[in-house]
């Protein structure tokens, strides 16, 4: 069985990310040119799969498991995007499936990748789920457009991605060529329409309804649509039709679809001039990073509830840690204070060479009421911050909010929820059967002596057997037959001669007894 | 310890007929109760008596167990959720109360739910005892005004019921409440386990059914599931242990059970009498009607034999007091005739001269030597069962007539319980088990339509579902467990019960989902068991087709026909049948029948009676087919195993083919009295459901052997009788069907265009889709004209073909000519009838001149116009499909662009290829007059050596050939030992294939799921009929042409 391989991180340059940057225009506007880079296996590669693997990525949609990406190897054997997982497995039984549901992280990764491509041009933006548009207009190109195309492919490869690329007048047209046509080429100025003409109409990504209407008219190729009169198309097929028609004619759509939100992930990075080992040195380097990050958040009117610190270590695997706030913040002092607390207990295995700071859980900034006298401390640490700090220190498994859960298995009748997962108001549950005040995490084996009628006479929990004064039961509970942990138990409340009250059960399958809890 | 006088009673059990709640069938609960030594079990399903007849019948074989007849009512409370109240009928009046209450409970609630207001309940309760649980105590306190009201009204007929389930807290709380209520109200408390299942092993199924009912998955069902498996039926020991502290509660059950005395055998039912004119008795009226009918049927006079027969029948009808029933059926048939609705009785009624005289049946019994005792017998003293077929499109008129005539309180249709079959079961269980929809879908679709034993784990992998996944394994196991459980309710195809007294006091009546229908809570087997009289008002598509064909013959060929006037015994019709040229003919168009026709070579009406009955499981499994054919062809002499059998078997050449013959044989050489022979008949009719036939058959075989009949022969007869247990025709039924076979054959032979148009206009019906009907018509030389916006009507129509004047056929083999068939708008997929008729209506003012004119005058929506464009119906405007679609979309251009004034009528749209045209044809109408997908790839198929269907005649029997085609039919008769019959269609015709089970299993996915196949096989020839014994299949890819196969059992 193949295992996922680790993928090099895309951060190779400490360049500012300027998605909206435009080259300075001098004289008459030059014809705009774009490099479109498509990474057909991007979604698989970011999960660590290579094109040779026999893998598909799956998403749950309306209770169906749908294939959203397949490796070329799987595709060669018949698996296709859009199939259900069962369909794909019926064709390729050994096909491995991985359920994915991280659109925000995926978009963030693509954004990070876009950042890497800013070495080719300052204006890079993601298009679609797996492609980047790099504006070349006015950018000095080493080796010309062909050179930058080759450089883009090399860069993608170096970052661990299979890529195809096209240079053309329009990035969406370039994407169509990358996806459905002949890629890795430079389409001459004004030649996009000709290049697009033989492509299937699907290359222009029509909505299903429009696709059906175009098919009825026999418009199966881009060229067929381009040949129609623009006004006729607009009248019949509205905005979407007109946009496709414009693109089919090799021109930029009047109203291109809005790019995906770029600010899903706000981050800052610094390469250290020399490796550092001490926390103080790290904090020194972190301070300007926090200032930059805070400024970026402020510029976007955002705040963060969670910071991820990523340290690249010399000759060691990178180290990541997360620190959280009780409520979203962006003040650089708050950011550095939080990191300071988190780093206090940290021991580095090797000197750090670079620091990357990511703002996770980014929300709209809602402001914060400060105290009048002391702007920084308001009568002690807020509960939220305290809980966040405890969670950072002890882990989510140790700091949680217990919640009721409808399950007949006593150990599953509650669950742990993170503090920040605020419950919806629910009506109080109906009174249920009495349960011990203390339910043990693991039932403890118990020796029970019974009389011939089955009455429990004594129990031996640790060393000595203790006489049972009274027993109430059995309460029979069974279920979970569909899960890996089925249960079928007879519970008894026993009052022992030493004053304790235990909740014990007999496993009806094995006949063994266990103590599961106690009353105070 | 309890005393020996203790009577053990489970007072409140729920069966699987409390839909998706109970997890055991009534028979299972009754059997378990008897086995565990209970004295009585109260069956009280939720708001219904759906399962009660089954429980009552099951209890007949357990004499020591009493089944208490009741139901659990859902009663609205003034505060809080509705409460459950079990009520039981103490006597017949109590049963009337119970039925009335259930009828009221369903009158205003959605299907499947019942709710009764307390006032409604108090209004009808004199004959009932009631059981209330501790949940009636409001807020956990013994204060309960509703219960006090019930106590005031019911008095000591109100009981309280404990329901312990090894939940100490709840049990103790309920015990306290019940004690308090008992003290306060003075009610007696009964002990119960409130079983939902007969055994704890059904807990899994009960959990899953709960999930299905609530629309949950097993993972999130939480506390909706029972906390343990204790809601199962408990015997004396377990009940004694459960209520060890309250032996008095256990003892109270005996006295309670003694009060509940009503059993369904006490139910009285009377047939209505109002169809009798004032001052006449029903018998007098019937005699009058029969007298008039005999004069109508036999205008040239009635023979002595017929007079004797009619007197015999009338005497028996009078003796058994059935005249009112015959008059009712007569009245229904009379109504249909007056409305011009074609109808014909089928089944054993065709044995009756009275039915023939009344016009209920159309086959002259005098010509058929039919057995009246098969229809009505003194020994049986059961009401006769008359089934009448009506045109399927007009049956609703007949149904509403019956409701109108007798009122909805006295007439209702019979229920049909829809049970879990593998496909529905795997869907519901899979969803409840949390499988994803695609997994469930693939598992469900993979279930073979003939399979009744549940999904096979080894096939799950081929669906892309891992059979080793625990969830999948559990899904398959539980699916098998719930097969046969009731899932939901429907309406029987046509069964009607009418009564003299209010029917709703005999059996609860519910409104059906279908508008203007009301149904009983019992199905047809239940109705039979309680001796209610049922009239089957059935729908038959071929009657619609025949009536429409008669209309077309009259209109276009000047030929006035009806069922009686179709010329009989026409040799040209039989010539056609001998060639198996029967596509569209009633009953004999299936693959198996077509294969039989060239072997049997029918030359008379009686041959058709035999043909219809011969290709049935009884004769096939009994091995009677080849002996009959060999005797018929003269290869084997006609011999009789016993001289007494000669008069019985003479007309079928010594081979028993019909049920009546088996009855007569049983009487002649099997030592059976007539009543016993009838018992044998009934056992044959119900063996598939209930068994019990073997004992009679063994006795018959022994007696035959004692009479000197060879054991081998007797065993063969026995085998056939067992086969009848699955499906077998009585001769009378075969004769009724044979008449329709003959009439439809005649119409097909002489009026092919009219017959084809009528078949199309009566769809859906028959084995073949419209495409095949039209292809067949064209092969018979009739022109088929395409859809035309200015010529087509909603129906498929006939129009002069311009060659010769339309001729009346039917003389000396001359086929009616001069007409072409014009395809109608009803063939356009997605177009509604109202729109189609609107096109016709608006066209009366002149032909449409263009797309705009059409849109303006008809008011059709854009999508409807697009359907017409897609169907190529706008070609008369000089527009191709694409140009028409372009023009239509231009009509709806947005206002922003309206002023541009751009003339874009001749937009440069690509021309459609032949394949694209074909694709659109099949998508929009399911048929193409120009091409066939196989024709488009024929050059490739030629290179591969694939033979055309039309060229199969060039090969010899035994040659191995390859064919290819669209799969149009898969049929797997239950009698064929797992053999699958398939039909492929190429551009030249149809190819029949036989697929052995081994090949099917080996190549199942291809055979079962691929729409187009290439098949290699060995050619078999039987007369003019050719088929291939398949050896190997491969899919054929010609692109995305939508095809569907009709798959049959």
C-alpha cells in the first residue's frame, strides 16, 4: 500500500502578496497578457497523493458520496469526477477514497501557492479550485512568454505539483485551454478565439441549464457559440450566455465572475538571518511579524481567534503549534502576549530558520470595550481567555464543556464539546433513569457472589468482598449493535455494608461483572 | 408460584401491522404465544385492524389460545401529546363500535395516521373494554381528568395496564401511578409486556423500523430506540418473574380475557337488496333478467340442454341466496354498457350461463363444456367471485358509479398491503443504517426484479459496496429479516365490497390518497376469510385498445365491430398466429407465448384457450407441455391412464391442462367428493401463500394408484397440481381471455394501422414500447408519418395514405389498406394532454404559420414549445429542430435586447448529424422513423461479423452467430428454472435470446445493466421462430442514446 508523501511547503520567497496590484501604465495601454497555470492534481497533491496513486477524493453532498478528484491513474481505469463513490469502486474495486471537507483550507493553500508565484509577477490570483492567473502585462519577462511559461511549470514542479500552463490574452480562456485543450503553449496575441474554437462547450463552464439549451441548438463547441451574434446570444441566454460568448471570442468577459475571497487566510512570514534557539530570540523576531499580521487584519477589518505558529527547524521536521484567544483579537500586543505564553514552555529540538504566522478562525472585528482606568487589564483575566489558555496548555481533550447526548449506553450519554462551540438553547431533557453521580471512564472488573435465586450478596471490587445490603435492578440496557461497541448489560444499584453505593453491571454476553460508577 | 387456575394473558400486543413499529407478523406472535403457553393474547394495532384477520386465522390452529380482537386508538388529550388506549370488542356490537371509531379516527387525518377526540370515543363505546397505560396520568401525577371521564363512561370496562420492561425507575414510577390511579378510580390493573415483537431477536429489526418511521439513521436515533429488547412477547414464566411483586395484576388478565368474546367468525354481513324493483324478490328479478338475457344471447332459440343448465344454475343461486349479488354485478355491467365502456367478466364466472345471459361474460358456456360447480358449489356455500374487466381509462367512471349508488358508508374498495420486497427493503434499511444514498441506490437497483430472497452479499462488491463493511453486512441481514413485512397501504386493483348495513361498522374505512376513493382496512385475503362478498372491478388495457380500434375501424374503414360481431374462426388470423406474428396481441405477445405458437399451431378458438393456459407455471412445471404438443402433432398416440379420464381429458388430448380438469379427475379417479375437490381447488389457489396442498395431493396420488393408474402418471398429475399452486388458469378464465386474444388478433390481422394506433393510444400496456409497435407496423407495410404541428392530434391517428382509398378489411384475408398512421402528441415525452389538446383546438381556426403564431394562439409555455421543437414537430415551418429551438428562444428574448432589431432567424447553427437527430428522437418520443442506433454503427458491426436480425433466417439451427442490439426486454418467468429471456432490437428487427442461469451469473453486470449488447450464441429454430442460445455478451457503445428495457417476471 502506498503512503502519502509529505509535500514541500510552497513558501519559498518572502514576498508581499498583492493580489490587486496592477503594473504601472506608461503610454498607450498594452494588450494584456496572462499566464494561466492549472494544477490538475492540486486537490489530491495537497492531501499528499501523487498522480501514480489509485486514489479519489470524496465529498458528501446531499447524503451522496461524490468523487471530486481522481488521480490520473484512477482516471485511466475509469473513475471520473462526478461519479458516486460506489460507482467508482464498482469500476475500480481497489480504488482508495479519502473524504475531504476543507474548502477554506483548500482555498488558503491555493492562496499560499499564489503567493509563491508572485516571483513571476506581482499580480497573481487563484481562479477556480486548482488554477492561478498570473498577469504578465508590463512585467519584464526573462526568456519572453515562453520562458515564463517554462519557469512556471518548473516552479510548480519544485513545489510538488503537476501543472499545465498557457499564456494568452485572457486567464479564463487560458484555463479552458489548460483543462480541455492543448496546454503548455503560448497563444499569440489575438489568437485566443481560434485556439478555443474546437474545444467543447463545457470548457466555458456553462450552468447545467444553459448547457442543455446550447446542446439542443447543437452548440457543442466553443466556436459554434462564438459564431453567433452577440445581441442574439444575450437576448436568449442572458448574462451568462453573453459572458461565455465574449470569452468564446477571445475577449475578457465584461463582468467576470468574482474571484474567490482572498482573505480567508491572513499570514506573515519571516526568514531568520541566522538560526535561533532561544525563546527570547524567537519572540524578538515574532514581534514585527505580529505587527504586520495585526496591520493586515486591521486593513481587512478582521480579527483572529486562533494563531498558528509554524517554525522551520534546521535539519528537523517543522514544528507547528496553535494558540487561541477567548475572543477574536488583532492588537499586536495581544498577539505577542499570547505567543509569549505559548512559547514559555516550548523546547526546540533544533534552531529555527524561519517563522510563519497564520491567523486562523478569522472573523469580522467587532471591537472590544476597554476599562477606563487600565486599558489593558479589566479586573483580571476574562473567562474566555482563561479557558483558551488552559486549552492551549492542556489540550482540547482536557478542557471542554460536557453536553448531554441521546444514547442508551451510559458512557456515551454525554459528550465533550469545546468551550467555543456554543450550544443552541435546548429544552431541558425529560427526567431519565437515575444515574450515579460519578460515572467511571472505564468500567472496573468486579467479583460478585449471588445466591441461587440470583440475588447479589456481596461484591469484591478491590481486595475484600463487601456485603451488599440492598440491590435495585436489573435495569437492562442494550444497543449499539450497529457499532464496534455493542452492549447488553444488566445494571444494579448496590448499597454496600461499608456505606458505599455502586452502580454495577453484568455483561450479558460474557457473564462478567463490572462497576461503572458510584453515588456520593 | 402461581396456582394452576391461573390464566396467562398478554393483553396488549402490537404486530408489524402497526406499520414500522411492530417487528413481528401476527402469525409469529400468535404462534409464539401458543408455544409459550399463553391462554390469550390481545392484538391491538395502532389505529387499525390491518393484521387482525391474520391473527384470528392463525389462532384457528391453536385451540388453546384466544386472540382478543382490538385496536390501539390514538386519543387527543386536552394537554400534552395524544394518549394510547387499547380497546377490545366484547361482542358483535362492540366490534361495530370499534370499526366506527377507527373509521372516525381516520376520517380527517393524513394517510397512515389516526386521531380520535375523547368525545368521539365516548359516543361509541358500549361494547368495548378499554386499557389505559400509566402515561394517561398527567405530569406523572395521579391527576387525570381524561381518565376520570373514561372511567365515568366505561365503568368497570376501563382497565389500567402496566408495561414493565426491566427499567426499574420507570417501572417503579408506573407501579406507583397505577396503584394510585387504581385506588382513585377503582380500576383493575393488568400486567403486560406490551410486546412489539415475538422474540427479543427482532430488536435490530425493530430499531431499524423505528428509524424508517421517524426518518432517522441508527446513529442519531438515540432515545427513540427502545433501551433494551424487553418489549417482546413473554410467556408465563417470564411474566411471573417480571410481576413477581404483583401476582394480582397477572391474575386479573383471566377475567379481562373472558369479557372479550368477539371473534371474527361472529361477524355478520349481508348483501344489499336495493337493486330489486319494488314488490319483487331478488330471485324474481334475477329470473326476469336472465330470461331476457337468454333471448338476447340466443335469438334463434334455446336448446333443452341450455334450459336445463339455466334452471340448475338458478336453483343453486336461489338455494344459496346469491341473487342479489348477481343483480349487483349485472347493474354495474349495465351501467358500463350504457356508457359505452367495454367490459367483460373473467375467471370462473365464465362457467356460468347466468353470467353469460346477464352480459357479464362474453364466452358462451354452452360451447365450452364448462363446470358451473367451479363457480358456485353447494358444498362450498361461499359467495361467488365475479371479476369484471373494464377499459382501463374509463374504469374510474364505474368506480364512482358504485360509490354513488350505495354510498360511501356501504361501499368501499379493498385494501392492499404493500410488503417489503428486496428493493424497497434494502433502500429503507440502508438509509436507516446510515449508508450513503449512492450505496443504497446501487444496492437497490442491483436487486433482480424476480428475486424474493433478499440481497446477496457476494454481489455487493460489484456494486462498489464493500460486503465486509459491518454496516453493509448488517444492512443485508436486516433487509432479509424484514422481507414480507407490511410497509405501507395501497388500494387493491379493483376489489369492491358492498353491504346492506353500514360497512364501516363491519370493517373500518379510510380515505385513500387517491381522490374520491375510500378503502377498507382489510385486504382481499382478509375479505375472503370473513366471507364478505367482493366484486372485482378491474382495469384491462387491451379492452381500451380494442374499443379504440373499433372506433377507428368504424371511422376510417366503415367497419362496425364489437366483441360479439368479430367474425370467428378466420383461418387467416390463425395463419398469423402460427407465424408467432403477435406483437401487441393480448396475452400471447410474450416471448414464451411467441415461442409456443409455432409449436402448437392454433387453428381454432379452443386452441387459443389451450395456448393461453398452457404457457403457465402449472402445465410447465407439471411437464404437460411436451406431451400435449407431441399428441397434437401425432407423434404420440392419445392414450388415457384410466377409462374414466377419457371424457374429462378428451378435449386436451389426454393431458390435464386446466384446474377444472384436475378437480374432475380427483372426483373420477381420486376418490374425492365434490366438496373435497373444491377444497383441492382452493388449496391450489392459495398454496403459494399458505401451503397445505401437499396433504391433499398425496391422498390423490394414492387413490389414483389404487384405481389402477400408473404411479408415474399420478405423480406427474401431482406435480402439475403443485404447479397450479403457483399459477394456473381455470378453463373458464382461459376462455374469457382467449376471446380477447382472438379479437385482438383479428384486429391486428385485418386492421394493422388502426390496431397499432389503438395500442399506442392505450399505453402504458403490454410488453412492447411504442417504438416496437411502430416498427412492427412498418414491417407490415403501413406508412408511419412523423409528428406534425399542423396534422398531428393528441392521439395517434389514421389518415389516408394517398395510394388507395381506405378499404374495409376482413374479407378473404384482405387487409384494410389506404391509411397511414400519424404519430400523435401523446408520444412527446413531457407534454401534457391539456397542451396537446390545446394545439388541436386552436388549429381548428387554421394551420399554424410559424413559431410565433403557434405560441400566440395556443398560449403554450416556452418549455412546452421546446418539447415540440425537440420532437421535430415544427418541421412544417421549414425549421429544423435547432432552428425551431432558436426561434422559440428568440420569442422570449429579454426586454433589454428587444430593441436591437437584429434579424437572427438564420443563425449559423451547426447542422445535426444523423446520430444527433436520432438521439433527440429517442429522447423526446422514444422512437425514430429515420434511423436506429445500431444502423449508425453497422459498418463497424459488419467488420466484426455481427449479423443483422433480418439475416438470421439464412443460418441453420446450431450455427454460432453474433448479433447486437438495444435491450428491449428481459423476462424471467418463475417457471423457467432461472432462464432469462431477452430481446435485442437492431435496425432490421428483433432477436430473441435465451440466457441460462450460469451465463447470467457469470456475466450478470453486463446482461443486467448494459443498455446495448453484442451477443454470441447458438441459433435455435422452431418452425419460423428463431432464437439464440446465448454464450457470451459484450456491451456495445454507440454513444448516449437513451434506452430502456422493460423487465418482467
